[in-house]
């Protein structure tokens, strides 16, 4: 795994810390552990699927769905980041 440069230099985890391990856990099939490692993994996956669908099917409008999923992802990422300090 790649080390977090932010954590190495500043000693504080970044909002993305855990994402790489969560993706590795997904590939291993451990979906619950992936969620506990990085709770925003599933909204981010849905967001990227929505972006891909919007790119592939131009006639369908996925921009509203992408916007909602992006907002949910940001809220979950920031909420998780704040919870790490509490």
C-alpha cells in the first residue's frame, strides 16, 4: 500500500486515508470491513458508476444523480474525517 504523505509529514490523517485499504478489502470480498475502513466507499462507487453511465449514454440525463451522489460522498467523507478526531 502507498503511504499517506499527509500523515507522514504532518502526523494527521487526510480525508482519503483508508480508501486504498477499503478498495483492497472490496477485491477480497470483505464488504463489511471495507465499509468500516472507509464509509464513503459505496457512495463513491455509485458516483463513479453514475459518471460512467452519463458518459456512455448521452441521451439519458444522469447529471442530477451524479450531483446527489457527489454531495452524499462529500458529506460522508467529511463526517468520517471529523469523527476520527472525536
